[in-house]
């Protein structure tokens, strides 16, 4: 069942790749850039809050291990 689904998706992908060549036969294969998928904001941090916390920690302590940053983000109380 999954193999059929994979094959169906491969065929659909071929169609997507072939569409630009329908309009311009000189278009090289794979010339279309991949769509950038931006991360969704979570309810845990406000927009930009996590980056601000990381930069603050680096300013205060120099280099900071990622594990410490993650622990601090998980245990810190939300800013008021």
C-alpha cells in the first residue's frame, strides 16, 4: 500500500518538474528553487523571544552550550 503511494507521489513530482519546460523547453531540469518552509511560531515563545534569550545568554556568558540554553528556556518563567 505504501509503495503505491510512494510511486504516485514520484509521478506527481515528475509532473511538477515538467511543468516549467512546457512553457520554456530550454529550462534546465531542477532549475526551480525549493520553496522555503518557515518554522511556525509556537505558543511557548513570543515572536523573536527565543532568539533574544539566546543572544542575551551569549552576551552575558560568552559561548554557551546548546543544552544549557535549552534547559534555561524550558525552566525560565515567561517574561512579564
